[in-house]
């Protein structure tokens, strides 16, 4: 098609589709083309803005790759300076402080670029999260989100859970990278994890449904207001889609929990913070904030949280709002 007018060729293809498949198919194709054009237009606009605002002497490529959308475009066209494993490592480094709060860590076990389901990343999760299912699930979701944002070309992730008590009995966790909800993305099938035909209904892995509701993919939200100052030791309640979340800032890390005591059902917004322990004002139950909300007989419901570059992203699983 050398020398041909790409715009004219697209128009010809749309006309042919309308003739062969009917007017409704033509309308859908028109909408798809508009979406693709808008996506690339936003990428070009951001590129211009970023380069114009870049400090003198800065590396233009570093400036562009720091932006998630532009970085995704570079990945899509094999122009990103960092290879897949380098970006996977960066993603895991971002979640390690969060994993530490769940008494866990993660390491790369390998990458199979030629797997039948697409490039497959194998990770090994260390730590039992104190045996709390909700704690384990939030760890999985947080790893999934971080990898999807920095290495969207990964089509499938297998995480081998390695608990200290019985490593041989831990099954493989099947994690499907899920697109972020709050930025535009390229069309489905492009290999870019930031794309989704419907952000409210992320794709699920083929096969039987998960054993429990907590395995449903969560929606990630960026908090509208800045979070608590980095060196404070305090709490704040945030509202997302009518759900009350308790944010707890300890020196070095920010934590998010469901604003509800698992013991008595009272909210925790007035709960006093004593060092790294939160005490329910109604029943006096104490919870270890830094270690996934563990208590003597109950366990707070932790929420996946990623804090980077001044922004805070929190995930809302479907189970949020259910009774204790």
C-alpha cells in the first residue's frame, strides 16, 4: 500500500463493510475508528505537552516513558527503551512495600514469551499473609495491577504461592492482567493492557468461575484529593462510589481498610491510633495496621493500594459493603 492515502483506504474499507455487513456494522466500525483516532490523538497531545514542559537537558525518552499512556504507545510499537523483564522488575519494586505489610514478598520465576495464551509471566509469592484469605487476595490484585500498568504486553500471569507451613500444597494462582479504569487505552487485541472495551466489566479468564466472590476483579480508583502527608501517623475516611474506606498513614506507608470493625460492625473513623495499632472505639478490639489489620480473633478487611508519584490508587472489590 506504499504511496496510498491511509485515510482514503480506511474510508474504502468502511464503505465495503457497510455494503457487506449492513448499516449497524458500519456504525460500530465508525465508532471504533473514532476511538482509535482519539486514543492516538491523546497520545500525540501528551507527547507535545510533555516535551514542551520538560526541563532543559532532560532525556526526551525518559520524559515520555514516565507517562503511562505514552509509555503504553511506545510498548505497543516496540519503541520502549526498557525490555519486558526490566519493567516487570520495576512493577514488583512498587508493590513490595505493600506486600511487606502482608508478611509476603514476590520474585520472578520466569517468562515464557511463546506460551499459547500469550506472553506468560511466572511469579513466586512468598509468605502466607497470616492465613487470611482476603489478605492473600488483595496481594494478588495489587501484583496484577502493578504488572498490568508497567508491562501491559504480559497476557497471562501465574503466581506460585509458597507458604512456609506447607509449600507443596499451594496451588498456582491464575491472574489475568486487567486494564486500568481511569485512562484511555488502545483497541482490544493490540497487546496493550490499558485497553478495555468496557472498563466497568473487565475480562475474566476462561474456565470455571472462582471459588469465592473475593476472586472477582476489583475496580481501581484514583483518590481525588491528596492522601495523608507521608510522615504523619493519622487516619482519614475516604468515600468512593458510596463506600467508606479508612486510610491509615504510618511513617513510610499508607494503608486502606474497609471502614468497619469485623468484630462488632461499628465504623472505625473514630478509632484511636496507638502506635501501629488501631482500636475499635465500640468494642476495643485492636488491629495491627502495618501487618494487614491482624487482630487477636478477627482481621480487618485490607484493600489493595498503590501509592506512587503523589497519587493514590485503591481497589474496590465486589465484596466491599457485604456484611462481616
